């Protein structure tokens, strides 16, 4: 039989969901071990000549480098994802992320090579962002383009579950290291273990990814000649509204998550007096609520629509911003656990349908590029400055100002989701 007449090979649901989940779990594990090290390790080992606060801000600046790289990854991997297919591009994105992460674990520190150390750290961080910029969009499309009718949001939430799973793995390994060694050994070599050990996870991810087939939507687009020559140019020229509102619709999602993870870890361990191990445990409890919110919102999204679901979650995020000062306090660990759990549960509610919603804004021939671009531009706008800005606001005006910052971003996201809903309603009229 010729390729045009042969029956297409279908992916089993279990294989699709495993491939979309395992890859993003690994990607986010790699991403979060950097976020944790940026707060706990890098200020001391890569920026030792600065004051404590300045070193923290410099370390968080390297954290932000990845978000600048992510749209580059969207353009690069999105181009090939829309031109040659989802599968091969996902494998390349995973390798880029994994090799960059392992390289961080092998870097010499400032006391060995001086200013070259933070420069190399920033370069590896750029590689992490490049890989994640291409990973997320492909994983979401792998899931949603294989979904049966009425199940797109449910399938689309499996890549999103990689975020809490990756965080739990990251926080767990740092907790184990904290229990197994003292601070001196941890700073001397222990911090390198998660970065180097991620190579084992990458091997598992590659094995799963190499055993899947191309998605039905992409095969159909290729068979009907819908492939475009330059997907990024097509997205920017023909889908500017989708890029703009898609970016703003995910804005508060990123701000909330990085406030609840990176900022709270730094503020809680340096200003509120909690130990590193205690605060990581608190965050792990919160991440369980994050994971619970994702399938709940996906289930609701398939019934009421992903835009409606995200809008309700965004209104709740606005209200949550008013609770920063009364709930995030020293010497009240149970109160802080409740604060983290509530914030991260709301994160799950907005994050679960986010991928499916963004993918729905674009036609199949530019969907990889478009959805990835919106998601990663939202990362630049929301997540990249969030820990830095929140640290500055808390130091200058107090913790209440961080909550108002979150309220402002929720307002912007709510307006973008309202605009998407109006456009969807008009297109159906």
C-alpha cells in the first residue's frame, strides 16, 4: 500500500497521555530545580561579592533569562513543529532542556573562574528556556490533537499536570539532600546532584517520546497541503489578535505561580524566619492542591468552556491578592500552609484549561508556533519579572503591595479572557 492509501497508525490514549505528561514533568523538574537553586544556592556561589539582597536579585535576574529565551524557543521549535511534525520537534526540545540542565550541575563556581561563572550560568539558563519554549506547545498539541470529541480540555490537562509533578520531584530531592547532609556539604557539591541526575529522567522521556506517532490533525493538514512556509510570519501577520489576547489571558497564571513558589520561598526563608526544609514542605502541601485544581478545571472546561473556566478562576485570583498581608506571616506555619494551598489551588484552576484554550485560538497549520508564542510571551510578561518585582515591592512597601500587584495582573487577564469570549460568541452568531 502507498502512504496515501495506508490506514494511519493511531496512538493509544495511554501512550499519548504518558508521552505528554512525562515530557513536561521532566521539563518542569529541570526548570524548578533551577528556581530553587536560584534562591538557596546561586546567590552564595555565583554572586558572593554582592550584598545578600543584591546577590538574591542578581540570581533572580539569571532566573528571568529563561523567559527571554522561551519565545525564541517558540519560534525555533514551533517552526519545525508546524513544518515537519510534533514528534521530532518534541524530542529535540527535550534534549535541549536536558543537556542545559546537566551542564549547570557541572559548572565551576565564582571562586574558581570569577565572573565567567555567572556568565556560563546565564548561558545554560538560556538553553533551559529555549527547550521549554518548544516543549510545552508540542506536548499540549500531542494531547489535544489526539483527543476524542468533547474531551480536549481533559486531554489537554495532562501536560499541565507535569508542572506540579515536576515541582514535587524538585522540592522532594532538595528536601532529601537537606536531610542527608549539612549546609557546608550541600553548598560544596550537594546542590549539583539534582541537575546531573536529571539526565536519567531525560532518557526515560526520550524513550516514551520516540514510541509515539504523529497526531491525526497534523497528518490531515499535511495531506491537504495546509503547511505554511514560515509559521511565525503567518502568526504575526494573520493572528495578531490571538497572540495579544492569548498572552494576556495567561498573564496572571504565571504571576501567581512564581509568586507562590519562587518569591514566597525567598521571602519566607530570609524575612519570615522559616527554615529551608520547613518551607519546602509547606510548598509541597500547596502543590498537592495545585495538582487537584488542574483536573477539576479541565472537567469543568469541557462542560462550560475553557474561557469561562479561566475567567472564574481569574476573579478568584483577584480576591486572593487581598489576602497576602493577613495570611503570609512569620511564626504562623499552619496559616502559611493554608495561604500556599489556596493560592496554588487557584493556580491549578486557571492552569488546567490554559493549554487547550490557547491551542483553540490558532488553526492547525500554525498552532504549534502560535500557542507556544502566546504561552511564552505570557511567561516574559508575567513570570520573568514576578519574583524580582515582588521582592522589591515587599522591601519597599510591605507584603500587601505584592498582593496588589497580583490583583492588577488578574484584572488585565480578566479583560483579555472577556475579549476572547466576546469574539468566540460573535463567530458563532
